[in-house]
C-alpha cells in the first residue's frame, strides 16, 4: 500500500504566524480553526461566526479552539492561527 504524499495526522495541520502591525484574513481553504497568542498586546481576534475578542481578554500561550476569520495586530502582538 502506498503512503499518501500529504498526511494530516493531527487535529490542526497548518500554522500561520501573524506578527505586529498586520491584519490577516483567514477564509476558504485557509480558514483558521483555532489560535494561540504568544504576545496578547494590541491583538484583536475576529471570530469566524462574528464578534471580536481583544487580546487583553486572552491568556498568552493558551490554545483557543475558536474559528478565526481575521487577526488584527498593532504594536507588538504575535498570534499563531491553526488550520485543519
């Protein structure tokens, strides 16, 4: 039996890093299924189904299994968006 070229073995199989002073949308095949904030300062998470969460309401280095439509960061935030 041949092993497929692409193996998606984990719950999340892709990672996008969003750094300071950027806004990145995650839609379609690039949809965000969760996120981890390394630095919560100046971060805003836009939920896939609507609404926003300010970074001040989040705990750094915590996995949040919440769908992400967009991440906006000013100043010094860092967010890792996880993909399925």
